[in-house]
C-alpha cells in the first residue's frame, strides 16, 4: 500500500511539474507555413511617430519570422486578462505584457516589437527589462530573470476597433524578430 501511495505521489508531482512548465514555456504551434518561411512581407515605410527600434529606420530592414530560430517568449495578456479576445476602453491606456528571450544567445530579447495585420504594421516597441523570476526558474537560467516586457498603448492611435496584436522577440544583431506565442484580439469600445 505504501509503494502504491508513493508511486501515485511521484506521478502527481510529475504531472504538476509538467503543467507548470507548460504554463511558462512556449506552446508548440502548428502552422501551415514551411519551417524556414518568414511571415508576410513587413511594411516598407518609416516607423510610426514616437516609435523607434535602435539602428532601424525602415521596418523592411527586419526579418519577421513565425518560426523559432532561438527566440522564445509569450504574450501573456492585456489589461490583466489572458483571454484570447479582450474588450478594452477606447479612452484608457491598454497595458500589454509578457516575456521574451533569445534562447540561442542565452539572454533576454533586445526589445519586443508589437504589430498588427498581415504586413506587421508596427504599433509599439517595448524594452525587455521587467523582472520575471518565474521564467528564470522554469527555464533554469538566471540570465532570464529580467526577460519581462510591458507597455501601454493609446487606444486612439490604433487604426481599427478590432485588431489582433502580435509580439515579436527582437534580436538587434541579426535584425530578426521572432513571433511570440499568443496573439490576442483587441476590441475597442
């Protein structure tokens, strides 16, 4: 009887550890895009007023990739919610947040680029410097302790009342942005 209880206890702990790792680790994404393909071509215009990416004047200089080439992360939520569809006020700031790393370089991403639409129109760029001890613990790497990001968006500057936001881990050296897991739809009321 003791062996059975001990076995069940170990099995339960293994299941809990798997759930915790799955909650903090990037989900496996199924996609119909070939593994080495990039997302649709980015816009080839200057960055919007007030938005800057160090060393970049034209979004077309960045290779947006939907497949992982060493970047990982998660678009955790909007205004405290992790729902896939979120209604927000058109008169209050929209707070978006998550975490992003460059796994192949063993460090946080340089920035997170926030976009919408098939052409990856840039809405904002967030610094990656928020404490995320949970990410460092789950990934067993203290270098990821400050891999969090968050930024407030002004709803009045967004082009549509309904849009899907994407977050991208940016590697400034490679000029490459890799899409993070999760793409919430924002409904502005």
